[in-house]
C-alpha cells in the first residue's frame, strides 16, 4: 500500500509542475463593472472628498458610459475655479483642477486659463523633481485641450531634464537626490515625456526619443508573471510609506507607455504577448472593491483598448459547464477588453485533454462556427462524441486579415477548464446475502432504482452482504464517479459508511459481518441501507435508500467499546440550558420579633433611668443664657446637635456616606460657629462670676 | 471576723457614699451618664447572649457606641474636675466642646458600621 501512495504523490507533483495550470475563464468588462462603479463612486451632494477622487470617479464614469454628472458639475465647478484662480496653488493643485475640468467642462474664462498656463510654464522652468515636471506638463496639456494655446518653448530642455532622471534598467528616479528608482516613476515619466512631445513647438530630437524607446523595452524586461500567464509590474524596492501595489504600478506603466506610443512615430518594440499578459492581469482582478483600484483598472484598460502597440483580444467562455443531456453548445466570445467587437477571426479548438478517462478520443483541431447576430463562436459537442468529465480545452485565434496581426494581440494558445455533465445510468444492480463459503443462500435480488422498491434482507454474523452494479455514461463507457458509498444505519442512530471498490467493469462491495462485528459494536437489529453516488460530472447524483437488513449478532464480549454518543440536534445548543440550582448558605436563625422588640424596650429603659436620675439630682436650666444673642446661639447649638443626630438616623435608614458627609460638613461648620459662640459666652460668664 | 468584715464593708460603703455626696452636681451628672451608657451595653450583651451574635457588626457597633461614649464621658469628667491639677488650664467649656465633637465622630462611625 505505502509504495503506491508514494508513487502516486510523486506523480501528481510532477504533473503539477509540468502542466501550466489552465486558466479560470476571464471575462471582459461588463455590466457588472458598470453597476459596481455606480455603487463605489457616490458623491455627497455632488462633491467627492478631494479633486483627485473626483477625477477618478468622472474618468471611470466616462469610460464606462454610466453616471449622472450634472450634479457633480454644479457642485465641483466652483471648487475647480477657486483652485485655478488661487495664487498659491501648487503644481499638484493645478493638475487636479485641470484634469477634472477636462471632463466636466466648467465655464472658465480664457484669461484664467492663460494665467494658469503661464504659471505652469514658470513652474516647469523651475522644476527639479519628477512629480513637479509631471504635474506641470500634464496640467499644461489639459490647458491646451481646452482651447488655450500652450506651447513649451524649451521642450528639448525639459525632455532632457526628465530623461536625466532615468536609470539604466528602464526605471526612473523621483528626483536627483533620491537614489532609489521606481517602476511607478517610470510610468509617470513616460507620460510626462509624451506630454512634452505633444506640447513642443518644433520637433523633438529623434535620437532622444529612440533612447526612450529603448528604455521602455528594458522596462518590459523586468515584467513579472504569475503561473497562469498574467504579467504585471512590481516595485523592486518596497518602501513602507510610498508602497504602491502591483495594480497601481502596472496601471502607471500602461498609461505612460500607451501615451508615449501615441505621440511618437514608428513602433515600439514590445511583443503583443506582453500587452496581452498585462490585459489578462487587469481583467483577472474582477471587480475591485476599492475605488482607487477600480479607477486604476478601468483607466489602464481604456489605454490598452486603443493603444498603438497591440490591442489584446480576449477569449472568454460565458459558461464552463456544458450538459450532454440538454445538448449544450460550446460557446466562446472574442472581444476587446471592454467587450467591443473584434475584427473578423476564427476560433480553433486545438485540443481537449482530460487526466481521467484514457480511452476516449481527444478532439483536435475543430473550427468553431461564428454566429454573426450574437457575436459568438460556437461548436456542437454532441457530434464530437466526448464523454462526461473534466476537460482542459485549448483554443487558438486566427485573424482573417493578416494586417491585423500588427494591430491585435491574440494571446497564442489559451487553456480553459470545462465540465461536461450528463446522465449516468446504474446498470444491473444486485444485492443479496451470501453464506460463508461464498455461495448465495438466496439468489441476488435485482434492484430497480426507478421503482423505489425497498428490499428486506436477513442475515446473521456468519453471512456476508453483497452489492454490485455498473455505472454507464451517456456514451456507453464505464464511469468512475468521485463518491460511491454505502451507509448502514442502525435504528436511526449509529451510522457506518463503507466505500465500494471498483474493478474494471463494475462497483461491488461484500460486507463480511464476522469481520465487522467489532466495528458495528455488536449491535443487532434492523439496519437501513443507503447508497450514495456522486460526481461533479453527474447530473443525477443520488442518495437512495435501498432497503433494510435485519442482523442477528452474538452478544458483545465485555471489553467491546460502546457506540459513540450520538450527536445532538445541531440547534439544541441555542435552546434553553439546564436550570442551575444554586446552593445558598442557610440563613442564620433570627430571633422572634417579639423578643427583639422586648429588648428594644429594655434598651430604652436606662435612658428613662438617666432622666429620672437627672431630676433627682436637681438638674436645672438656670445656666441657660437669658440675653437674646447668646440664647439664640445656644438654641441653635442644641438644634444643630439634634439635627446631626437626626442626620445619623437618616444615614442609617437611607442616605449613603457621601451625602451624609456633605450634610455633616455643613452642619459641622454651623455647629462650630454656634458652639463657639455659646461656650465662649458661658466661659466669660463663669470667669465673671469667679472673679466676682 | 465575718461580722467585723461585713461591718467594715458597711462602714466603707457609708464613707464612700458620704464622700460621693460631696462631689459637685456636674460630676454626678456625668457619672449618671456613664452608668446609663454601661447599662445599655450590658442589656445588649444579654440580648446577644440569648439570640446569638448574628449580625456581628451590629452587635459590635451597639456595644462600642455605649462603651465609647462612656469613655468620652469619663475623659470629660477628668478634665472638668476642679481637683484635677493637670487640667487646670483647660476650661470646662473647651472640654465639653471636645466631648461633643468626639461623640459626633464616634456616632458617625457607629452608624456607618451598624449596617
């Protein structure tokens, strides 16, 4: 057993390394993108958080042909105007405002624009970093686009300054102080150089342009790829704060290269496959969820759609699951990245291959027919006699017009994974009980799945149960599905699952109950038999109850394990839990109320005794001051003490310590004053009597 | 012998009583107050003896209030007594003010502890 597993594992590894993984079907930009754009870019009262985001939204809406811009126009134009008129705008400010304006078309006076143009020209003269050049040049380009004449007088010098920041590997630096080069900067620089060439009043030196073309080719040498053939650009040095992901970097390079190719004469020496790989990268992202990523994807795809190097043609499959039962056709669409029509071409199904069934013939070199109305290439698969299963289809596009080869990129051979499904028949199913010696005690019963009859079998521990059948595909071949199981369930609780073995022609299982005694916990009784057959290529995967078998098993010996506890209903853990009985300390025995009240009375008796004693002693109030002010303070003093004692009573009954202390503080101050007054008066009178 | 001892005891008591009668009224009031406080404490102890000491904090609070106020009264008596040379400079009014203040603080604590 072990060597088999080992060799199988090794074989799988080798296969995985050798095969190029077939691609999941990529789709061109569709209505899913359009509705997602409307959901991602939502202005608040017509305004976006910044001019940069406004531009992203407007450009995306423009390319996709969606969105209502009148409210955005109304709210954003004042912001744009203010930005352009402001004397302290930076190059970035002008750039943001001008490119938003190029889409919105706000009413901006030509004087303002000319003023902006002259400011930009001054900024270009004094610029030294790549971003300053970029913002100023592109801003000036937008000004030109709005009808104001904007000409760069020293185009050669500006071209030279931007070019001076380039590196030998095709990347650019952001400024002369920074030694780190960046691919993203390369895209920006190329876009700026394209702008310089369009703004120049004369010809720019062709040799310099040739050097830049050479740099672009070198830049494309550093392109990276994934296994499925997508190509992208990535930064070599990843600086934490300024890190732009592969999407942003690739988008920047695409913009730069496409803009540059559009303004220079002659072709760039970039193979169409690389553009195709980049287009594939941008499309396999699907629908991004972040607005900046969405903008980068759509913007760069729009540059690719109309670029002068080569336009990629995307082959996509609307459906990768084809059914033999409903006689589906294999349908293929060939469009540009935005779904526009492709030039006249033919799609060829070069090869189909499957890793599973070896004896079905693989199809080779089938030409797909073209449906003009729906713009779809199709092929009937039923006449091809392909059986159900998982297939890798290889397609190739051939253009009708050989001149189009220079304009379009077809992407060579493309692989796609397709499922062919169909109805699988169960042939000759038989079930029965056999004796130990292998001969059947009763004849094997034929099952009929369509009739849903249930069989009743009886067996003891010395016998065996046998089930066998054949699985046949629509084309008549033996089929090996992914899952073939039989389940024995004892009285609705304990379940046992067995896998059926497959031989060349049929599936069968023989359950030897003597060997299985311990596995089924020696439980006698009625077992329900269920058969489960399933596969991705089967349209009629099923779980059938075949019947039941009454097993008589001997008593379990002492050491046998009990069946595992059955899992409780999944949702019972959300129901009420068991009642928790708390054990409280038994409360202390309290005395009867009458006893307590009696002693309360007893406690008050000494007070009475005290008062009687006072009377006996002849206590009098002669010392109480008679004149008004001291008398008043005495009365207040005694009242204050009484109030304090009352406060204490209330403290015991309902107040908390904080309230009590607050009130006590007030009363205390009062008591101090009155007490001092009273006692000092008494002291003075007593000294008077003494001296007297 | 027994007779002489009992007569001695009686003579002792008689002399104590006569001496006590000479004490000023103020001091007698204070003594009466102390007796009152202690009696109240004894009654509480008897009650606790009958019903048990639950809740203990209430019992302690009651006892200590009686004992505390008795102690403060004794201090007052010492300070007010004219025959006491130590406290000649302390006026009785000041002693009384201290007595009142200390009692108020004591009873605040007692009330808090009473529960």
